[in-house]
């Protein structure tokens, strides 16, 4: 299955990139997709020390751009045979310029090595988080030492039983479609997790007549409802990929009670997941999605690569300059 047609790779000069660029090139080749490689350098302005002329600033800026371009050319040189790779170095804020390129040129996937800032125990840095929040296309952030072939992929799906709709269903199908295709191409084990909870249990224990029976019945009803919907997703996935492929990748579905912000990172660690595929931003009307603080709490705990998907209808707040 061809997942992408126009891939953008955003360089991250603070970490080793060989494994990440190989992943991008392999994906472009297998999808027969266009590949563009860019870097973004900050704007150079006069410092507070010795005065510099505007022309000196421009020369320094041009020198930095040329240096970064040479590094990008060296990065892609071993992989250029048989694949035309466009290359560009831009000036500005990294996440803003990358999103503007995506909006202008219609890229359908952004791949970037995670910043992995050394001063905190977190894989993703500030530019990464801005891209996860605001990028209109899927964002694939790779960890340092990216494997050429993944062994374990974890897909996180969610649904709101009180207000199910087709947008929610389509979003889950996209997450499962991406994760199953990647599992097949990498010969990886596919795991799918859905986290549920029964928030009214404590209240029933305090206020219901026969609290033990009432709370048990309530929790079992909630669990059964989530299980039924989760089983339907399983059936839809098998119908989409076919029984032969389903038998080959043997997806395992994990229905887990708890809080998504802790249960999903715990499952990723337990499985030794190389990639987590998840939704990161919801919109009005999809109350059950991993949005806002929940998504960021998950991301702050992950130490594996992430493929983050936006829901249908998401519009980036970043705009092209007029």
C-alpha cells in the first residue's frame, strides 16, 4: 500500500541523523514518493557587543546557510542513486518554516529526528512539540539510533461511546491503516491499545443502594461496551488488510482499564515498542480523543519514535505569509 506521495524530511543538526534519513529514503522508495530534505537556520542579527553592519550580518547568514547546505548534501550523498531528492535551507523559526513548506508544497508526511534535549529526560524538544500541535500532516519523529526495521509497533486508538460519529471512526481507521501497513513492510509485531475507565464507579459506591453490586454492574457494562467497539475495530482492520495479511502480522489488541496518559507509555515500555502511532489533536465534537494535556503527558514519557496523526478536518493555525 502506498501511504505517502510527497515526503518532507526536516534535519535536526543536534543529533545523529544517518538512521533517520535512511528511514525517510526507504519510505520514499517503497511509496514511489517525492522526497524533499530541508534545514532551517535562525535569523542572524547584530549582537550587543561590537557593532556590525547589516552587510556583515547578511554575509554571516549566507555563510551559515551554505554550511548547512553542504552538511545536507553530505547527508544525502550516499543515497542519491535512483532517487531524486530536493534540498533546501531556509531561514527563520524551524517549526514555522517547516509547516509553511508543507502548506505551500502539499507534503503529506513530515519526518524529523527528535531533538532529544540533554538537559531534560525527554525525547522531544520544543520544536518537536510545536510540530506535533500545529503541523497539518502526520509527523514522524524518530529517535536517535532508529532501527532500519521496527520489531514492535503500538497503535493507540480511542473512542467516545457517548457521541460516536464517522469522523471518529475514520480517524481510528487511519491510525490502524498506517500502523498495519508499517508493520507489514517492516515485518513487525503490531499491537493496538485502547484505554477505558469507569468514572462513576466511586460515586456509585458512595450513593447507590447495594453499592457493591451497583458498581460492579456499572463497571462491567462500561467494559463490555468498550470491548464491543474495540472488537468492531479489529474486524474492520482485518477486512481492510485481508485475512492473509491479518494472519501474517497477527495484530494483538489490548483493552486496558486506566488513564491513557500513564497506560499507553507503560504498554510501550512493556512491549519494547519502536514506534507509537497515535492521534495528538482533537477538535470540537470528538471529546474522547487524546488531546491537549493528555497527549503531551504521553509524549513526555515516550522514549521511542512517534507517528502522530491529526483528525480529519484539522486546520493548522500557521498560515502562509501574504
